[in-house]
């Protein structure tokens, strides 16, 4: 089976719960559509788990993109020379990352060994910008946010990398008549035509799977073979 999840945002418990709920095995595939880290405290633990699985395929989200340059600096030995080379762009990047919840990832990163830090950094740099897959004869394009400046005649490899990271698609528009565009980034409660806030949205060949687990919603996962949806809601689990 082929599964997709997005915008886990450090919810290690929810991530593990969903893997167990679908009985995820070595015969399955999981595509993670970015924003694994930040906000919640378990982002590094999720990355470490993903790294151990050859059948988990990570796609770059805007939070990983922000983290990469900051982590590169955090790996630098602090000396008078490195402090002298600390420019405004690095300082701004660190502040922006913290402002979007990066402080939880940064704290966990500091507790790692040097080898673990380097492994995490290299793993983040291997995240793909998109994936094109076929499941049971159906075609899917997987990206984190959307495809800015979409043109049906433009191959995905010709778009700038930033076109996949920040701007959400127009859910009223069919981008591919013969493919499904699977995205995260925008909580589904913010999709105007979605009649099921905080649940996976399907319409106009879009599948939006960020169910807002970090903002009062839940963590969602979809099986592309069956289109069956799976959820983890920490409030329900606690009986609230």
C-alpha cells in the first residue's frame, strides 16, 4: 500500500500511532509531504525514525527549507572568526525559523551528538521537491504546498524550487485532468469549499492532507490505493 502524510509538525506520538493503525510494513510506501519538524517537540525523533526506513520518501516543506541553512550554521564551531562572519542573513534566518516554531527543533537538535547532527543535516538536504507516482493505474503528483505559476506544458523539473514550498494551489482549478495533485501546507479548515474542516479534502483532482494537527485539528493520512483516510486526534485520545 502507498500512504501519504503531511505537516506532522513534531507530533511523534501521532506519527507512530498512524503507522501502527495502518500496520505499516516493509511492503508499504509512505510519502511525507514536508513540515515534519517545528512547533511540536518530536520533529527530530520523527526524522530519526524516517531515516531508518528505506520505504519512507520525504518531500521538502518550507519548515525544512528554513531549517537547513540554520542547521548548517549551528554545525559551525563557535570561534571569534565564525562570530565575525555572522551576517544579518543568518541572524534573520534564525529569528524567522524560531518565530514559526523552530525553537523546539533547535532545542532537540542541540541535544544530539555531533554525528547525529550531521546525519540529520545530510538527510534534510536529500528531501525531494516533488514526487510523481502511479498507484493502481492512477497518477499522482506530490508536493508540499502547490505549484506556483502552474503551466500544464511546463515539466516539474523546470520550476524554481520555491514554487513548491510556499503558495497553496487554487482548489477550484483542475491542474491535471489525468492526475491527482496531493498537497499539504494549508490546513484543510482554510479551504473554503471544504465541507469537512480538519479532514482530508478531495475535489477537482486535488487531495489536501494537512488537517491542522498543530492548530486544533488532527493528523491525517491517506492510502492512495483505496483512498481510505486515517486520523490521529490527541484530544479524542485523552478523552477531552
